[in-house]
C-alpha cells in the first residue's frame, strides 16, 4: 500500500522561489508598488493584492490594507506593474 498525498497539501517552496517571493515583497514595501501574493488555503484559492505596508520578521507576517498575513502561507508572488 502506498501513501496518498492529499490534494490540498501545502506546496513545497524551494529556495529560488522563496528568493523571488522576498524580492516582490520587499520591492512592494520599499517602492510602494502593488503586488499579488497567492496564499495557501486548503479549501479555497486565496490571493492578496495591494501594496505591502509592513513586514514583521519576528511574527513572520506582512500587512496589506491593514490586514496581517503569514509569510509562510505565501506560495507565489508577482509584481503588479502599471504602465
């Protein structure tokens, strides 16, 4: 018998992907640009879009529009550039 991984398992994030996430996070914080963060949720597709207002390394959270989110929940990040 083999173990079956649940379909809603948290995806593994490699170091290169985590570096990209951190780059987008800090760019949004420093340059006040909008970013999109896809967050892990076992029940639904979640994303946060906006400008990062604060990053708290002690709590491992970040704030967008006054709401705090866990850094560990980020599975993907992209900069939302406007022309």
